[in-house]
């Protein structure tokens, strides 16, 4: 058995049965092994940032890691932006990065790079396999690292000769490592703060704390104490819609966030970090909470929020109470496109248990308050700020949900151009994804940032944010990738196209001129 075959066998034994790939010469023996060992679902991406973004979206829904197959250091470099986003989303991924044969590295061939150094910037675990006989064990350890709660990036660098040489042995899977236990004193402290301060307390949620099971416990705690609840602005995956809490996120805009958090004297962090601005702005603080606010950690990002919240609910004797009804489901809206109208139309028409991959950027900041009464659904956000993840995350999420749920990608036009090759994979895999391109022909978020940083743009500066010269024709771009598409200029038109696409089992793109 060669190393490549032992690697595939190890991955499958450890539960990794999906591989997102853009391979090259160094990975050919691994690709050949995928034919020799049945059981691995292989998904081709046409660019590595699509590959890594798909693996991120897959984990968010499947809650188990896939592997990626990337070609040497430059291939890893191409995929690093969405690995950065995946790291911030705390997604579990096993990267298999091909590399030069060990004996060939000293000759500094063109694709030779500091692959280890690049991998360390986005990975919690990095290893270069040096011996074919140890590759299986290395792979098993990589999967264990990726499964570390709530999810981590693990990168295994695979020299070509370690892959092709004989003497491979499959590694035995490792058992799951439980997350660090919750300290009882943190529960006692949080209970005391909630009893003594009530309306001055904010419970700030992130990570698994915003999923459905955690929300039920948070609702009991908030109902019993009068505490307010918000989600961190950076969350990879939220459970939303009817039967879930009507949670809003900490606002993106710094002035709005400062105002929203100014009233709270105590903030209880549940898998969340202290809220800070995306950037430093002239004359503004870095932190978004009041200067005299006290922060209390109930659970760290690497701990299980269910354990912490259950302990807190028990300490407070918080009764089980039904969620507040969000009211009737909105009706679809007519007329010219507006953010509010699009959000209401989406809430009116989305299928039950839909998945929303949201990279609407500035246009979609107010979508939440108009979609609380939608059917139960999952909402996936850009977690690391590196634009270009909406389309590949939608693609991976469709596969993570086994093609059984409609995925709706709310996609800004500028960031869509970073990873539009995702459409080709959607067509190839016949995925149930509806992409709604929000076409305003500009990088609109940066127009606002000019004001925020105190810069005064002129003609040249504004031309750098203009995507209308020449115009992008998204219907033609989609057709070129094998995806049907149509253009809408009104909310009536987008509603008709939504209805039609939601009835399909294949991808469809709607270009909405806004």
C-alpha cells in the first residue's frame, strides 16, 4: 500500500468522507487513490478559494470536517482568504497540501514555497509528513485536531514521494477530545450578576451559543431575569425564524454599536469575545462597550455553551417558557427594490428549513428585523471579513445538508466576483442553490468607510469603487458557468423568480438591479 492509499483509508475511517479539491501534479497519487478506495465524495472547485470556502460551508451544516486537496504552497495561498474566514467561523477542516518530493526541495523548483509558514497563519495544527509509514498516523491526528470543539483548521503537508512510496499503513482514528469543562464559579458569578443587576445586563452570544438548543436555554434565562440578549456581529451560523429567539447582532457601524451597548453595565460573554470594531477609526475607541462596563466570561469559545447555559438556568431556577411569537409571516412586497422590501419578500417566500448564505455586505445589515417571522431557517455569515465567501459557503452548505434543503445566497456583486467559479461547481453537482446578486455596480461599503475614516474621496478614488465601467452581466456570467439565470428590476420580479427557483432541485441565479 502506498502512502496516498493509506491516507484515504485513514480519512474515511475517521469519518472524513468528502473532499473538496483542486489538485496538481504533486497530488496525483492521492487522486488515483480516491479511485482505488471507495467511499470518498470528491467535489471539484475551479479555484482554491472556492475549495476552502466550500469546506467551510460544509462544516457549518454537517458539523463534521471535510478535507481539501490543494496544490503546493501557491495553491494554499490561493485558498487562504476563505481559510481565514473558516478559522473565524471555527469550522473544522483538514487541508491536504501537496508539496515537492523531499529529495527535490533543496533544488528550489518553481513551486517550492514556505508552505509551513503560510499554513501556520490560518491553522491550529500543522504537520509535514516525513515518512510514508507515519502518514496514516499523521492523518488521524489531523482529523482529531479538526474535530477539536467547536472546530479547527488542520493542515497536513504531503510531500509527493511520501505519497507515492510503498509502506503506508492506515492510522487508527482517535476518539473525540471533550471541550474544557465549565468552571462552576463562572456560573455562580453570572447568576449573581443577573439577580442583582437585571436590566443593566447584556448576554452576548457567539459560536454554538446562537444555535437552536442554546437559544432555548438563553430564552429561559433572559425571561427569568430581564436581561437583554444580542449576538456578536461575527457569527458563522445562527438559527433563526419562527420558534427561535428574535436576536439582533451587535451593529457593524461603530457609532451605532457604541450607542447600542452604552446602557449595559455588565456583559456576560457566552462563547463570545469582548465586542470591538472591525477597524480603528479616528477619534473613536476600539472597544464597543461602555468604558465602565464589566465583562464576565460564562464560557470561552473553546467550551460547550450548552453546559454553561444549562448550569446557569438551573442556578436561576429559570422556568421553561415559550418563545415570543414574532407575529404573522410577512407578505411579499411590490415595487422598487429596497433592503426592507427584499427582506420581507424573502421571509414571505423562503422554504421551511432554508439555509441563507449572507454576503449582502452593506445592503443586508437590516435584514434581521424583517425576517424573524419567516419559517425556521439557518443563516450563515461572513465571519472573518475577507470578502468572497458567500458563494462557496452556499455551495458547501448545500452539500453539507445532503442537497435536502434550499440554499439562498444573498450576494453583493463586488464580492461575488472573487469566487464566481462556485457557480460551475453548483451546476456540476446539481445543487439546490438560489443566488440573488445584489447589483449596485459599486463597492458600496467602501463609500461609507471613506466617511468613517475621515478621508475625502475625489474622482480617482471614487472610480476605484465603480463596477459599472464596463458593467457586469450576471445572467451571462451564470450561463457561462452552466447555471440558468434571469434579471429582475422590481421586487415583484424577484418574487416571481424566487418562487420558480425554490421549486427546482438545481441552481438558479437572480440578478437584482438595486
